[in-house]
């Protein structure tokens, strides 16, 4: 079963923002492996309604959690929003998130691979993780 509600994701894109350039390649590869591309309301996860100006959930994972773009700057970071209150910056950029998927660095991370591993065509290299701690601090302050 293919589940692609990327139109819903696009409809909820924060004003003045764009989806990452490789978003469509991600959608094609992910939906081929039954990954749930969909927008979900972040309010039930403890986010204020105003968070929608910077937050765009785009992927639902098996435990009920979400993966979201966080538009804190011109280039959005990627977040894991867990069903049990977890909030983690998992990639500094969408390209790094795609590199994580392709490189299979996070074998035990459900939020990277969902039900099956898959590859995103045209994505090469290792993800840069050097800014994750700094971004996590910034995200924690923003969330509060």
C-alpha cells in the first residue's frame, strides 16, 4: 500500500517557506516502501498553535510519532517528535536526513527507516552531525 499525502504537507507549508529541493525524490522513494508521507497537527504533541509558522510535520512513523521540518533558519532542520514526548533534532538539514537514510548510520532508529530501509536516488555522502547538539539547545529553547 502506498501512502502519499504530500499534497496535504504542501498545503500546510508555513507562509514564505519552500520544501527542500529533494523532497519529491524522498516522497517517491519512501512511498515505494510504504512510508506514511502525511501532515499531522503538531498541537497534540505539546506544540503551541503558533509553532505552525516554523514546523511542518511530513512523515508519520510506526509508534505514532512524527518527523518534521523545523524552519528555524533559511534551511530547515529535521526533527523527531515522539509519541511519548520525545523531541530531538535528528539532522541539521533535509539533505543530511536523506544521507542518514542512504548511509544506514541509524540502523536502530525507527524514525530514519520506518518499516523498511530504502535509498534516495541522487543522494551521496555522509551526513554532517557536527551541529546537532547546538541545534538541539536552540530547539529546546524555542519549544519552551
